[in-house]
C-alpha cells in the first residue's frame, strides 16, 4: 500500500488538488472551487447604508437602467437683458447643497471667498470680460449640452438644481467676474495645490486600523460552522495557498454567468463548503477580503481575459464607465478621464490606474473599511444616482474593466486613504 496525502490549492477560483505518494512524481487534479450559485450574495432587498442620502433618483440613469430624459436640442430663447441678483448668484454658485456647487469645478474670482475651488473645468474669474450674451450664459448654465454634447458640466436647470430666476442670478454674478481670483494661500489655488501623495505605511497596524481585519480573518478562518467545517479544514496553509490568488481576481465565472469578485467568492464559497453566511458588505466578508488580498500583497495584478465571455465583460465595463448617470449626469470617465489629475474642491481626481491596487482600503474620513464595490456605490450616490446591490452584474463588469486597467500594479492591502 502507498501512503498518500492531499494538498488543496486555489488558483483563480479553481481547486488544484495535489496528490503525493511514494513515487517521485505527483499527480495533480483540478476542479472548480465549490460555489453556492442560486442565492443572492448580498442583502435582499438591498438597503442603502445608514447615514447615506436617502433620495430616490430612479428617474435618472443608473448603471442598471436608463431613464434620464433626453438633452434639449436647441437653446432656450431668453433674450439678452436678463434681470438677476448678482449677490444671490454669488451665494448660489458656492452652495454645496446644490449638487456640490459651481465652485467644485471652477475658480470663480471671489466666490465662496475663493476657498478651495476646483479646477476640473475652466477658470471663470474673468468670464465677465468675454462678451458673452445673457442668453448664451443662461443656456450654458441651464443645460450646456445644447452647445457641447460631451460636456462634463451638469445640466443645472433641466435637471432641477436651479430654477430660471436662480439661473438669472447666476448669470448676473458671472457678468461681474472681471479680474483674476485672489487666493488666501497657495493651497487654495488648485493650479498650485500639490497632488496628494500617500506616505503612510498602510501595513503598519499603528498607522492603519484596517490591519485588525487581518487578525479577525485569521480567527474566522479557523472558526467551525454548525457543519463542523472551517476554512482551515481544506486550507491549513493559507499563506502558501493564497499567495497570489487575489491578484488574479476578479474572474469570469460561467456558473454565475458574470464576473466574480473576491468578496462574492467569499460569500458563495463559504456557504457551499461550510454553510457559513458571510454576505457581501458585512464585517466578516470585508475582513476575509482584506485577508485574502493581504496574503497576495506584492503580487502583480494579472486577470484572465482570454475567453470570449471575459472579453465581452471587459467591453461592457468600458461602456458602463462612460454612461452618464444620476441627476448630475456624470460618468466614471468624466472624473477619471476628462477631468483626471485635477481638483474637484479639495478632492483629487485620479486616473483609473492606481485606483484599485489598495482595495479594500481604510477610509480615514469615515473610520471604516471599504471594498471597491462600496466605492462604486458611493460614487453613484454622490452624483445623485441610485446605486445597485454589491453583487450586481454591472459592478462585476465595471470592476473587471478597472482591474484590466490596473494590470501589473502590485497589491498593497489594506490600503489607507481619506
């Protein structure tokens, strides 16, 4: 009789069972990692996180449906002697409750005391010298798409942020802007404000509170479910088994007919093998995701895009990244393409590459761990669109496209960001 032992490895969602005996050669058999495929991987029905805005934006596009009314095809006839209150206009352009305000993207002279304006759009500090007619200015604020169909400027009037009289007031204020902005400090000037550089040691538990998730996950790893099984039952050496795995994710999963993320894999694999329920966006799921990424730290991201289905998912993700959504009518590519490497108020808009290798990440402003799907959700809610459940197919396609753009970057998880 020949004594044998088996070691289970996982590579991109596939089990590789190495059966070693007394012979010099080992036999390797592969099979798909078990997944629960019938139930949703997130809370059903999905409920928005506590503390997030509760507004219903279903009448505008989301990544899951199309609903936004068509853009106007011609400018409105207003006339060129608009009566407006310039002082009120100055207040309106700096009103953060109106979709972030004009000052988020434009330097506008003394508006808002020139306090941290953005530069994602042209400096309007001297627009009053441009000789623009009132009607042109009105229509550009009301809905700039009549002049520039590809604009990143929200349709402030047609999407209900400002009424006609308020736009008249804004036009009156714009006509008073005839000299460069005077900034109190260099940091207030978005053209001199240095791009943020993260210098904190994200793997230092003193610097990064998210490192607790690594310790928590190690406890969960050995925690036996009611079935008597744990992760450790099959994967007793996770440091070896998962040393590159997370860098190969997400992946196209034919059994689900969609892209599978690390977080959804945790939910579906745990339920199929141990009966444990770790839904996406729960503390346990986040901890396990952090740990699995942590084990692959230093590995360059390399996803499998070889199949026709994977290529189609990448293309769908690309299309979704350019879809205008929400009341602000913005797309991923507006902030992270056209306006990339600029400021929106005090927030830096980065390029897609470099936006993924540190997720899940610790949000210092929120004292919480976010995975990439929650980041997607917040981006949608922040531009006044309805988010989707974290296991939505659309988010899978979008994450796959983002992962492709970040290929070659080495994982460094948990990250730490504002």
